[in-house]
């Protein structure tokens, strides 16, 4: 299904939704968790009927939805087709249906409250360092270039923000462009560190492991695998 450009999305007049990064986002305010669960259940039925479903996050007093298609078709300037993550007509159709459900259940939208986090890293060697960040952030090499024609890192389950690479000139002295902390469950911390090292990364500080393990990629950019050991189950 073709991806929709900004004009097409604007023309849809989705009052409850905002286009952020690759998808459509909406926040709805609910009285309590049970009300949120009933709302999500109704949305699930609508999604079943349309054959498409949103990503859902619930918290105290709110339900967040993100709508994005993982099989959108993008055509570059040469006419080559790429399968990407982006908004398509099925997202617009489901967004409208969710708005109707919210009205029926008297659930109010709070469109100004939606947000999305992505990470950016300037580098002249995205193809070289991307495997390290794929391993560090998601533990999977498949997240490199997922849903994007570039080396961008995207986790299929949405556990972590997307990481995109900006162009930069090559330089002799490695410089830190950002700082990232990756919180993981205690039982997978060792695996995550090992995967990043196997992809070409280096452990530069494990003096506070397993609580904190600092990993550097080939450009010297650092990420920290973090574990809240105080909350970990004691053996």
C-alpha cells in the first residue's frame, strides 16, 4: 500500500491524531485503568475487522495509540520502490474508527500531549557502526535498516527509540555526539553486551557492571547498558 504524504494526511482531518516521525499518534484520557482496558478492547475489535492494529501504551489516566504500516511503499526519485514504515490509508481508516469509538465511550482526546522520541547520530560511517547500535539497542541485527531504506535502527516491538544517522565528515579524533542509556532486564544484560561486542563494539568501562556497562562503537560513541540491580530478583 502506498505511503501517504503530508498533504494527504492533513486532508484526512484527523482531529484526535498528530503525525509524528513515521506514524499517527493519539492520546486519550480515561477515568481509570478499567475504562482504558474497555476502550482498548473495543479498538481491538475494530482492528480485527479492518485487519490492522495500533501500537498501544496505557498508564494512569491515559491510553496512547500509534498507527503505522510496516509495508508502506515509498518510491525514490529514480522510481525504485522501497518497503518502509509509514502512514498509509489503512492507518487513516483505523484512526477515524478509533475516534468514533472514543466518542461513543465519551473518552476525550488530548492531541497536544502526544510525543515520540528518536535518537540522532552524526557519522561518516553509518554502515560500519550501525551493527553495533542494532545489537546494543535491540539485540537483533535485523533492526538495522528495518522499515527504512537507510541504516536507521528500528526495534520491531517499539521498546526503544529509533536511531537515525546524520551525515558528517570523517575526522581523526572520535567525538561523542550523544549519550544513550539502554535499560534492560538483568537476565539479558550479559547477552546485550556480548552482542554489541560481537558486532564490533568495545567494552570501555565495566567497573560498575552489571549495573552499568559502557560500550563504544568504532567511532568512539558510547552507550551504557543499565540494570537496576536494586530491584532485581535476589537468587
